[in-house]
């Protein structure tokens, strides 16, 4: 049986729930609900274990706050004995429009504090990432408010569709591998149906 570690990045606390910066948590919530699992508080994270098609997924939402995400990532990867290439980190990305997601085998932190800490903790940027485009529609100096803000009502339908697309990308990643899934995921141009 193959084992995967899914790490959704976000900040703990009701004030951060369903903000752009917490999309990693929202995607993992949707994945775990779809597969009949539930999260429980554990060491450094809320953790759920789900099984699907002979595969086990350890789903982790760090409780360490964004800029210390590496500690939870490394702890659960080591504890569950998951190979680095079988991890997938789900994260928000300002550089991508809201219609896009990007799956990559490696790549820089692009200024994202959660990814920066994971890279520092692991000593490499060569671990798979699923980047969820949040757009960059904010006035100069308003980036923090934008990232920590909730989705606008007119964005909500598209975001819900994208979350479901991300759940399918996670399943594909586990079923057919990173390379084939990248081809499919990176070509998506997600629109409201």
C-alpha cells in the first residue's frame, strides 16, 4: 500500500478561516470530507488519515502558524515514513490568476513564508507543490490585507469549483503520478460552469 503525506498550508484560528492564505486548509478539508475522514488534533497539526484505492493519505493542517510549517511537515513525514516525492503541499499563490493552479515537482518558495520554512527545514525545494492561484487584485501596500482577506462573494463559486479540481488533482497525483498529473492540472483554465 502506498502512503502519501498531504500538507495544506494556512494559519490556525477562526479569524483566518476561509481566507485566501488558508486555501491549503480548505482543499484538504474537501479531500478528507469526500473520502469520509475527519481531522483530530495531534502533534503540531490537525491530522486525518484516509484510504482510497489502496492508498493511505496522511492529511496535515499545521497548527504551528504559516511561517513554522516546516516543523509539522518534517515531523509527520518522518513519523509516517513517507518518501519526499510522495508528499504534496497545497498553498496559495499570488502570482497565479484565480483561474489557474500549478503542480510542480520542485521550485522556489516565491516569497511564501510557509514554503520558505519547509524548504529551510528540509534543506531542499525539491518536493511537490500544488499552487492555488489567488490573483493579485490589491492596491499597492495592501498585499497582507488581501492575502488574509476572505474571498469576495462573486469569487466564491469559482473557488469552490477550483477546490474540487484540486481534490481531483490530489487523487490523480496518487493514482497516475506527478508527471502525468502535471500535464493535466497545469493546462486547466478553471471557469464558473
